[in-house]
């Protein structure tokens, strides 16, 4: 025998009186429970030199970044400012040392006020990035493609060098004169 369906009021009464299992909740995201731990670790240890290496050109500029590389970020145990160890090409170490206050200001702007207290300059080979290598190749190509002087200017240069005897000095002065005349100096 077919059973009749309950009315809407009867259905509501039946549902309120019967106890049902609550629907399953989705698990909370793992990031929520790890967020406190990650923040504590970041506050204690920071980003380190890898965070600086990734954005080093933006932080210090092209000229300094071509000659330097952040090698190590040492934090003292007492909780003061860290010491940033910069690896610098040998001849540029003195120049970088003179710019230490500017570099520290830029790094602290990136990492946060007072994050780095001292800068230690260490001489050593700096790994070249693709951008600096491509810039060096482009400069070399520009030097190779230098336009020759016209005949009148070449003759004028040679007449000025006639008094000198052939040798390395005359060759160097000839190259210098050609470059000066190519660049448009009078």
C-alpha cells in the first residue's frame, strides 16, 4: 500500500525531533595552523642572503650589483642588528667600503629598519649573472662595430703623428686619436 507523504508542517516537526549527524567540516588549511610558526621563524632568522640575492640589483643598483654579491647574513645571539657579508671583486673593495653607509641604508629599507647593523666586505670572485654578462657582450660588440674614420680625418690624425717614430706609443696614440675623433670631440 502506498504511503502518503507528510505535509510541510509534519516534515518540519519530524526533522526537529529526530537527531541527525552534523555535516562533515572540511579540514582547516595547513597554512592557518603553520602561520604562527612561520612568522616566529621569520622574525627570528629572517630571509637570509637568498632573499637579498634575488632582488640585489633592485636594492643597490646596477653599478654596485655588478661588483658585489651578498654572501652571508649573520644574526647575533643578543638580538641586535645583523652583519651582512658582501663578496666583492678585488679592485672594487675600497669603493664598496666607501659606499657602505648607502648600501646599509638601502638594505635596511628592504629588510626593515635596523635589520642590518654592519657591513663586512670580503674580497673574492663574484658570480656574474646573465644580465651583466649580456651587458659586457653588448659593450664588446659596440667596440667591435666602431665606424671607420673618413679619409680627411684619418689623414689629419696621421699628419699629427708624423713626428713620432713607429712603435707602441705611436700605435696607442693613433688608437686614442681615432676613438676621440669617432666620438665627435673637436
